[in-house]
């Protein structure tokens, strides 16, 4: 069990609204921002800020004190390339009566950005980055968000060490947004093939224990959307042709 600690200077910087939102963050399955090991015991809130951006993260008590670190004018929100390991969950989710193939990326390290300190929303660092890449803040799971051009998802079926399905997602610059294994539920592959795209949601949803329960996954996605913690877009997706085809 984790116990969250915030120093007086952190409390003063974030203010009542920011503190309330930071305290609501689930640290279950989270990683320490310093050592990248699972969070446990006393967890300290560490805040980096330059006045324009406020970056909230979490660290073991033994790794980093709870403190405010003043940054220079070039300080900016983190990007996926800054070492934020992600998990990926595939699900078939109802959107206004239509079942759609969905991918949900969640950062293992817990870190957030507050852009309107001290009363602004906390946004997942990777989700915050994607808002500048054509993704949209999702408030309701009613219809698929707009497609972002040149984002590509490549399914590598049966390519994992034990025959798992693999997934590679590339951004428009060809950078790897995600590479790893993904468990595809029944019907997901057929839907992705029919549409030629999948919905990619990014945020802190808590799907690790809900991989085989689409109803519970839908409920969790809706809760994350209502809390302002979800961004999304449609991305093109497909599989490479068989060798020799």
C-alpha cells in the first residue's frame, strides 16, 4: 500500500484544486520517476515548474524528496521518448451503438502536467504531448474521434517470444510511439480489418485488471473521459503481407 506525501512548498505551489486532483491519482502499478521501480511505501510528489508548465511526478521516499524544482525557460512537457514506458490494452468498445476496435495506452510512470497552475487540470504527460499532435481531449465515449494523418499501427501477428501478437505504432516522423505485445480480444482483428483503423486512447484508465471484461473497460474509459484524463484519435492500422506474398 502506498502513502502519498506532499511537502509544504508543493502544497503551496499547486493550491487546493491542484492538490485535490493530484491526490486522486491512482499509484497502483505505477513506477517511481527516479528508479523506474514499482511504487510502494511512502511516495513523494515531485514538482518541476518554470511558471508556464508544472510537471507533477511521483517517487519513492528513498529516491527523491517531495520538493519543487525550478526549471529554466526551455522546460516543456515530457514526450513519449523521455522514457515513459507504456502498456497497451486492446478492447472492443461500443461507441453509440457501433462496436469499434480500441487500443488504450497507459503510462507506467505516473507524471502529469498542469498548464494553468494552480487551478488547471492535471493531464497525463504523454496525453498532453499528443494534444499538440492532432489528438483530441475525449469527454464522452459516443463516437470515434477524428483520424490523425500519418500515424500508423502495424500488427505483427504471432511475433512475440511465446507467439504473442505484437504491435508497433509510429508517429508522423517515424518515431516509435509504442512497440510491444498486445492481447487481441475476439472480433478485434476483424473489426480493424473492416475499418482499416483503430481508435487509440491515451490516459490513465486502469485497464490492467480488465483485459477480458469489455463492459468494465467501457465503464473505466467513460470515467477517465469524464475526469478529463483521456485523449484519443483514430490511427491507420494493418498487418504486413506474408513473406513471399
